[in-house]
């Protein structure tokens, strides 16, 4: 049976198209779905970008509202300036009064010390404190401790409670350096530690020395209470004759003036 030429040509064309479709790469084989997917992804990314832009803009507006914006900052700065004292008023206060009667020395001392604290050292005097005054205070402190211990003799004890006079070892000492100050050993410790603080240029040691002073002051008060209990009126009379606890009365009077 003869197949018409037209039908034969149509059959060959159909077979060729089917074969090409079977062996084509996936992107070619499913071209239309891929194009639709790309278009969908592009549209979705564009929508996401729009949403992000709107969200960022919204956050920027909120931040500007919270911060007050440029105008708010200017307003806050103006409010800050208006809260300060008027320069004209301060100038008038400075010029007011008579020169030499406005307490200039206190102001000079105040700002001078602030400057030295900011610098962190005392020019010229700083070297003198470290190499001259510091070692001298250490020597004086050691001497006072030695002299106080030597004058106490058998009464020497680290405890603030005095030795019992009935034991034969306790007695009221009012001679030697004790005729000038009542607690020379404590004075020596404070003076010596102050000198060590200056030599080593140590703020921590100086602060601890100040704390040592308060401890020794409290200890001496307790010790004198026990001395009054042990020696009664004799120690009260001694305190009246020697009013200086850590320093001689002449130096105390000098500071009092």
C-alpha cells in the first residue's frame, strides 16, 4: 500500500520533533516553566526590596522622632546653654569686691592644687619630697620608735593594756620623750610611713598611712582608758601636764593658730 507523500513528510517531521525533545537539555526541554519561575522570583525579590525600603524608612522616621531630629537637637542644646550661668553675671561677680579682700589666696591654692593634681607631680618640690624630706621623715620615725621603746624599758608591750603595777614591771613613765608627747612610738610609726610613702611616690601607701593614723588614734584612746584604770589620778595629772598625744603641745598650738 502506497503512503501519500504528504502524509509521509508529516510523519517524518513528527518523529524528528519528538526525538529532539527527548534528548534536549532540561533548560531547553522545560523552557517555559523556567522562564515563569525566573519571572516569579524576580517579581518576589522586587516586592521584598520594596518592603525592606519601606521598613528602613519607617525606622528612620521613628529614630528621628525619638532623637528629636535636627531641630530637636538644636532645641536641647539651647536649653542646655540657657541653664548655665550668664557669662555677664559671672564676670560681674569676679570683678566685685576689693582686691586682696575677696579670699584670693584660697582661690589660688584651690586652682594651683587642681593643676598639680592634673600634672601628677610637683615641680622641684616633688624631687625634694622624694630625695630629701622622705628619707628625713623615715629617720625621724625610726628615732622616735627607738627612743619611745628605750624610755619605756620593761613596760614595753604591743597590747594597749598596761602591765599590772602590782607585778613589779608596770610603772607610769613620764620622763624622757614621754615628757613631751604621750605616744611617741605611734608618732614615729606615722612619720616613718609617711616618709616611705614619699620616697616610693606611692599614693596607696599614703592612703594606708592615713588609715594607720586613725587606727593608732583609736588604740591610744583605749590605751589611756586602761592607764587611767591602772594609775587613776596619777595618769590624769600626767595628761594635764603633757597635753600632746602625738605632737608636742608647742606644735599643736602652732597648728591651732
